[in-house]
């Protein structure tokens, strides 16, 4: 039952810009569990499938374009790769440091507040650039924002959306690029940790909970991103931040 609830938490908070890793750490503490990074990574595979289904038209268009050697498609694919590099570097070389941060609920609470401030400010940014208009430098900047979100309490979806808006993307394409960018990162993280997962009925119920909750959350966050209402999540984040300080 606890794994299922953690799966629901993962599904909702992976797409709501409130930090899934921070919430999983917080709820693990509330449930009396030690933070299980392998379980968290396995649950990320469920949300990977959600994005794949939700953006299947974009993904399929990219695959077809790559096969047909379409220049603009290859250009977009390379930008996604460039944007994925910073998070990959952080994940490989700073894994132990990140694990240490998971043990400090107080620090996670601080990162919740950092995300809250960033989300509040993000509603004031918007541009006109489409997916095909961004440069490789823009992609790298967005990737750096994604790398920062490796820290528990820093929202991946929130920070990549903020990075995309800061480089001048329109809100619709900022949403699309943010979640297209999540595909290689979540897939790699899930596969990398898969070897340490001890499979059980509870683990699979968590996977199912993350999948269903993720579908609902992604629909909601798309609407709120386009309508510039991410500040609602900013106000909400005060709650887990305070809980983190209490449970330190």
C-alpha cells in the first residue's frame, strides 16, 4: 500500500512543478521508510511512459523525420541531446553527493522554497520562439536548468519550463520541449537503477499508481503552463517546505 501511495505521489509531482524527488523523500519519511533511490527511479519509468503516450505525435514526428533525414528534425533532436548533457554529467559524477542531500530533509525544504520563488517569477516570462527557433545555446541553457533539478526539492518540470521561458520560447512550445527533454533523462535514470530494484506486488502497484496519476497531472499542468498560472504551485510549495523543516 505504501508503494502504491508513493507511486501516486510520483505521478502527480513529476508533472506538477513541485519536485517529485523532494515529495518522495518527504512522504517516505512520513511513512517511516528510508529514501529508496532505486524505487524512485523505477517509478520514473512509469512517468516516462506517460510522456511518451501524451506526446506521441511529437515523438512519432521526430522518428519519421530522422528516418527521412529531415534537416529540421535532426536539428531538434540534436538540441534535445545537447540539453540532456548537463543533467547526464551531474547524474554520473555527483550521484553520491545527491544521495547525501536526500538524507537532509531541512535542505530539501530550502530547495522547495527555491522552486516556489522560481515558479512565481516564471508567470511573468513568455516569448515567441518555437521549438525550431531556439539555438543550441538556448538548448544548453535549458539543459543547465534541468541539471539543477537533480537536487531533491528542485522541480525538473518547473525548472526546465522556466529555462525555456527565459530563453524566449512561447508557453506552448516551452511545455512541449520541457517534456520531450524529460524522455531521455527519465529513461536513462530508470534503466540505470533497474538492477537494484527488488520487484514485488507492491512495487508494481506503485508503478500503476504513478502511471494513472501522471496522466491526470500532465493534462492539468499543460493547461496551467499555457495560461500562466504556475504561481498556484508556488503557493502550494510552502506546505511541503514547512513540513520538511518540521521533520528535519
